C-alpha cells in the first residue's frame, strides 16, 4: 500500500503544473507578486492608504448620487439631463480616482513590475 501511495505521489509531482511565484496571485488587489523593494513598499503603502480614503469618499458620493437619482426618478416628469449629469459626475470622480492611483503606481514601479501589474489592472477599476 505504501508503494502505491509513493508511486502516486511521484507521478503527481512529475505531472504537476509548476508555477512561477512571480506569476502567483492569490487575492484581489494583492501586490506581493510585484516583489517591491523596501523603499517601494513604503511608497506603495502610502498610495494604498490614500486610495482607500478616496474609495471611502467615493462610496459616500455614490450613496448621495443614488439617493438623488431615486428622488429624480420618482418625480412626475423624468429629467434625462439631470440623470445624465448624476451619472457623469459619478463617472468623472471614479475615473479621476482610478487614474490618480495608476499614475502614482506607474511612477514607482520598474518596467518589469509594470509588465506584471498590467495583468491585474482590472482589479483596480472602480465600478
């Protein structure tokens, strides 16, 4: 029985799909795969703190705009221009926050790190 398990174990090792740790990405918005140096880690930590603050503010803005859109929808006459304005306001704020984050990350990452980061850029999009 031990021989069978040993054989199966060896076969599984031979046919297992090896992976490169640099390409390993476990969690959404996880940047460990970038292998940041110590000075980059300090700067990226600040960038992420600022990003979280901005996201909190955006969530509050989104709640306010959602409330305004609901009130607008309940009116007797639908005002598509105001609805577009609310949508544009949200879109502009979200886009600005995303671009600011990406710009700051771009400035700190090496070319090789940027090549790795682009595979996960969609994780940082603001819905």
